[in-house]
C-alpha cells in the first residue's frame, strides 16, 4: 500500500492541471483498492455545491454536471463533519441521496473521506462497491492518508484555475480571493511583478516573451555555454575516468542536443513563453517523469537533467542581469520568499504593494514593509504566484487578502478605501507638532524604528522624538560584502546628524534567524535557536570592533548615540560586549578623536533576559523590549511560519505578564525602559504599554500619529483600569476585545483598522 500511495502521489504531482490530477486519482485509487467506483466531489463556492469532478465507475456523462447542495447526501455528511463515512449498505442510511444521472443505484458499499487543506474541506474522495462489503481499517487509513497528501496538490491546481478566472466546475469567476496574513496595513491596486532567487528552476514565473527571436537567441547562447563547459570538463578530467564514466559527458551533451531538451524549449518559446519559463517547464516535466521510473539508474538521471538545466538557467539569468528590469507603474512585488534587497531593486515611486508566499506578519520583510509604509500580505501559501506576472491585483493589507480578476465593483470599493485612508492620514497631520500627553497630563515619548535614510525623513515629518531602534543590519543586507568601517561610519553619521540632538539607539549587528547575509550564510537546522544576534558578533570580534568604532566615530561632536545589544541571554555576553565597545572607545581616543562613551543598553527578547532584568540593569544604562522575538520565544511560535501565525499574539496573557515584569524590574533599579517591537505601533497595545509604565514606545513612522491620537484621547487612569481588567483574563481574544471596547468608548476606534 505504501508503494502504491507513493506512486499515486508522484503521478498526481506530475499532472498538468486540476482535471488531469483528478482523473489520475480516480483511476489509480480504484485499481489500488480493487473496488468498482472511485469519484471526487469538489466544493465549488461560486455555486455552493459539491460537484462530481471525476469518476471511474459512474456514468461518464454525469461528470462535471452532477452536483449536491452543501449538506446534501452522504457526500454532504462527510464534508460537514470533516470525517470519514464507511457504510456496508449506503442506501439504507438516512442521508443517502439518489442521483439518477450517475447510475450509482447498483452500488451498496460506500466509503467517503474529506479532502482537507489548511482546515478547509475542499471536497470528498469516495469509493463504492456493488456487493455489500465493509471497507476494512487498512483501506480506510489508505484513503485518509492519500486524501491528506493530495489535498495540497488539489488546492494548488484549483488556485491556478482561479487565477485564470474559472471555478473548479468551470464557472466564470471574478474577485478571486487568496488568504494570507496582514504584513503591513493599507490597500494597493497594481500590476504583479514576480521576482525570484537565481538559478532555481522551481521558482521561475510564467511570463510572456517580449521578443521571441531574442529569447531563442539568448537560449541558444546559454545552451552553447553549457555545452562548452561540459567539453572543457571532459577534457580536463576525462583521462582520470574509466571509459563508461567518460561516456556520461557524451550523454549530457546529447541531452542538450537540438533534438532533445533544446528542441522542446524552443517550441515553447515560439508559443510565446520567455526563455527562462520555457526551460523551467521542460526541465520540471522531465525531472518528474524520471523520478517516477522504477529503474534506479534511470531515476537517478532526474538529478542530471535538473543540474544541466540549472546551468543553462544560470547563463540565461547572467545575460539578463546586464539589462536592469523595467518595473511597471504601481508595481505589486510578488515572490515566494522576498528578501530586503528585492524590495530595494524597485524604484520607490513605483512600488505600491508586496505579496510574499512565505513568512508572516512579524517576519523581517513585513517589518521593513511597514517601515516603508507599503501595503503587504505575507504567508499567502495557496497563491499560485508563478502565474501572476503582469496580472492586475488588489492587495488588502488590513485583512491579509489578495484579489485577482477584480470586478469593477470591487475596484470601486477598494479605491474608496484608499481615499478614506488618505483622508484619515491628512486628519492626523495636525498632531505632528503636538506633545504626546494624555488628558490627565501623563507624558509618553514616541520614538521610531529605522533602517534606511528614507525612514529618517519620514520619521521627522511625523514628529518622532528619537530613534529607539536603528537596525544596523539593513545596510549589511543590502550590500554584497561586509561594509567597511568607513562605509558604516558614513551611514551612521547620516542617521545621527538627521536626528541630533535627539537620541539615536543603534542596535549592533543582528543577523541569523530570518536575516541571512548572502555573503555570510548561516546554515542551521533551527536558526531561531541558533547562532544569531550577539552570539555571532562575539564569535567574530573583528566584525564587532569595526562596527563599534564606526558608531563612535559617527557620533563625534553630536553625542546623541546609544548602543543596544540584541539577543542577550546571560550577563557574560553583556560584559564581553561592553569590553569590546570600551576597547573601540580607547582606540579612537588614542587616535585623537573627541568621542564620548555612549549609554549602552540591552534588548529583552528572550525569556531568560526577562528573569534577569534587574541583574542586567545593574550593568547597563537602559533596557528595551523587542516584543516580536519575545512573543515568539514565549509562545514557541515561529513568527515566519504562516501555519501557526494565528497562535502568535502579543496580547497573550503570558506576554503581558512578562512585559510588566520587565518594567517593574527596570524601574526598581532606576533604569529607563522602552519597547521597540511591532506591539508598540499597535494603537490598542499602546494603551496597555502606557499603563504598564513604559517610558518610551518606539515604532514605525507610519503608525506614530495613530498611536499619538489614541494616547491623547485616553487618560492614564482609564488605561490602568483597562490593564487591570485584562490582567485577569486568560486568553488573547478576550484581551483584544476588551482593548477594542476601550478605544471605542474613547472615540478612536476608527484607528483600529490599520493596526491589524
């Protein structure tokens, strides 16, 4: 059964489209289970029915034409309860619904299992038999296992059809919606531009060729370059190989021949595909075919094909890189896993929206998008992004949804949302020069998180009182090598000068986890519990000392620098880091620079640091909570994983208890405490943080005025009353509702939409 299961899954994965996949399923399952009928019913939400989409054993003419209402029949029962139904005599069951068109009256036994993908029932997989027989536990387990493995394939095939404007049963469809997670608030309407990592055949998007002959010429040049590489390799090492091993080089050359892979690729290009997409399609088809072969030798040739085609792809991309890509006006950047450098490649005036298939609302790219004020959807795992290039899309960053094939009515509705948002922003501008004081005269300082010089300009325009977090890794992420001390000093000086005399808190290099430098890769099985933050820089003091020197040099004459250490878990790390900073300070003084020793603080991001707050405050000048990572580590939820994104909440009682403990510990030692995670920019969370006693809230510039409006509308006394109430609650949802009600009563609930 395991072998049959594997074979069916492989064959379905190779199917060209949804209907082909379903036809493979019903044919192969019927044979594997030696039963007389296998059918697939899929839910078509456009008509609210389960449609018979494929069958082996029922009348062929009924396929695609017969449907059942949502709760109708045994199929409806399986779907409603999301559990198997196994019957010896189906017709005696009260839910049995006779469909005369299918000819199923002759079949007695029935086994139906739900097809579930991300907790949604997509349809039902059914087997039937004429004799009254009980499908045994092994057969039921086989069908359940198969259904679970095929659910993702079916969902992906359905999504591809939806992008092209058709429902599973062939109905015309508009306003196709794909769910993700809100990464940055706002709405964007624009044209999709799919980007991808280099030399990966599986990531190449479907795109039309601008000039077919040029594409063919580029492909032939790349093909010949790989042929030449193989000839040179054969000439250099061939004498060291046995004759049968040397023969492999000839095999590779024949694979690239004009009568083999090369011919198929050129045929696709002539049909209008761009060269990279045509190559990827041919390569993936051949790889899947070889992987299904039973002969071990032939099965291993799949790796050869993948390697050869990846080499051709490399040359194609190398030639394309010489010509910068032209991005359309109102670009919506789409990718499987976007990197900050990909965002920087698009002219800022053209970039209006971002969609990332991987990642969550608290991943690094989402934080950067919020900083830039670009509506973003993350974790859209079911989005067939490779088919989106050039399509009109709507990005709803408030609700975390993406729409393709938008109707005119939907376009009108979202244009109105954009207009309302612009009016709200203009209405908040009157607060820019007003202090952040509650109606009962409690002062809260609002600082900003930055990473780019453009952030600084926006921050000053919004009335920021300081920088609570300058992400020094951003220049490192955008570079092709480690920036030199001089280069770093110039970048840091810009930030410090722009904000002087206001304080600028610079976090030392924080890489690892979801922030990988392309020139300093960190390969780990569990990167979030591995080598990141202060652990990396202490292990590489040459990186740390250069950065510390650059920061101190940049602060000369300004004296508004604060240095903050990330990912601290023990006191020894802090002592070691302070010694390196003091060494940099002494060196610069000896070199004649008039620098001052800046305040040094730590980020409270780990549960260990929460419990060490008072001890840490005895050796540093301030502490700042990084609520993103603290929430992640307290709840054991990877904030980049969309599958568990609904478990990630800074309103979780454990998070609130930890935050209060940090504030109490820091104040007991007479030290200032701030918070620089995304929680600080949530208008609802801000009132709880204010009530806890945080001295500074540091956030993205785009949320600063909203937070200021909320704080100016609510007294500290009311905020403390709300905090006392929520500290008695035991779940994040109840806490969120309580906070929302408080904002509603204060008359500022209209600001909530942007905080989700």
